[in-house]
């Protein structure tokens, strides 16, 4: 007996509804399973990333901790002692570089076949190549996040492989934008090296360029330390400096921060250090450490070091001070 049309229609509707519910449950189950798979993949990625960080950091870096500079090396009270220590670093670096000839090919483009090219296709100098490579490795471990360090190629800094460190706000924020390494490079290559090194070529490009890196980095740090010197001077005489800063009087600032007597003492001190550090010290303590300037036995003529400070390092340091002070009230 054929069921009534109304009953057949109701039965079909019920079966269709049941099928839709089953399909919907199946779809929800598939979506849930897909979500679970995505969550597992995400957890796996996180675990792998954590393991990678542990391998890079030796497992000793906790990224949930705010790392802070706990030393006192950048305190304004320690500026003078830091400048004196930097003198030693500069003198030793110069002595090391002076043992090689000028080797001008290191500083010329297209002269040494290094794998470093400018956008126009020119091959970079060996010195540029070395600097870029060193700044890549040092930049990864946050050397150039320190306010007293300045990269020669800051636009090419790599991402950090260890968490950043927080430094105390000793300087005005304008300090971050002051970088005169282009002038330092020009001074070093065009003026300092020809006066310090014997002319010619001894083919020791690798050794000489490594010494160049040390010289450039220590000289750059010493010159840019002028920001700390300027901040100390500003805090010591705020009214005098504020008046000149508001007037944007660069010449007045230069006159106020210059102390010729102190500069003369610095020149004498570094020349005396160069005389001692550049001499061959025996096991016997000499009666006096006052060695004759220009002695043939010295590794580097002391007057050259004194002249470097007088003609280049101190004037450039004061230029940095003026640049900083002009923006100190921004």
C-alpha cells in the first residue's frame, strides 16, 4: 500500500534533516581535527624555535628577563678614567699597525679581489670589506646597541641573536643620531696612515687591515666619547651652556668647552706613553722612563702620537661635543 503523499514528504524531510546534521557533525569534526593539527604544528615550531635559541645562547639566556647594564663604565663620574684607558688602547693599536708598510692597496676600490660590491658594480676596498664583515658579527651580539659604540656602516646592522640590554639614560636622546665615522675614516686613511707608516707595500694585507680595524674602532670610540664629556660639562655649568645653546652659538660653545691647559697635558701624556709603550723594556727597571722623543729604537715616534691627538682626535672630539650640545635642550 502506498503511503499518503503527506507522510512520504514528511519522511523525506526527516531523512534530509538527519543527513544534514550528520554532515554538519562530520564537518565540525574535520575542522576540529584540522585545528588540532595546526595547534600541534604551532607547538612544534615554538619548541624548535626555543631549542634553536638555546643552541645559539648556550641555554643561558632567559628572554623573560630584562637585561640591564649593571656596570659603572658609562657613568659620568668615570669619564676621565675611561678617556685615559682609551689612550692606552689607541697607542697599542697604532704601534701594531706601524710595523707594516702603508699597503695602499688595502684602501683602494677594485684593488684587492674581496667579495664585496657597491650597487654600481665597483668592488669595495679590502678595508670596507673587513669592516662590514666584523660589524656583522659584532652587531649580532649587541655591540652597537651600546651608546658608546658606533658602527661605520650602521645602515647594514644585522638582527640580534641575544636579547638586547638596557642601558641607563645618561645622555640626551639626540646622542643616538651623532656619528662622524665617515670623517674619522677619511682622516685615518688620508692623514694618519701616511704619516705613521713607512711607504710601500709588503703584501701583508690581512695583518695590516686587522690592525686598521683595531685602530679605527678605538679612535672612533674615543672621539664619540665626546658626548659624555659634553654632558658632564653641561651639568657642571648649566646656565652658561643653556644660554649659548638657546642662541645656537656653536663658536661660543667651542670656546666655553675648550681648556687649552688640559689639552696640552693630554698631548704630553700620550707622547710619554707612546715613548714607554713603544720601547723595548728589559727585565731591569730603568733609572728613568723619560725616553728621548724620536729615538731610533722606538716602534712608533711619540711625537706622531701627540700630533695625532692635537691635530685630529681632540678637535674631532670637540666637534662631537658641540653637535651634542646644540641639541641638548631639544
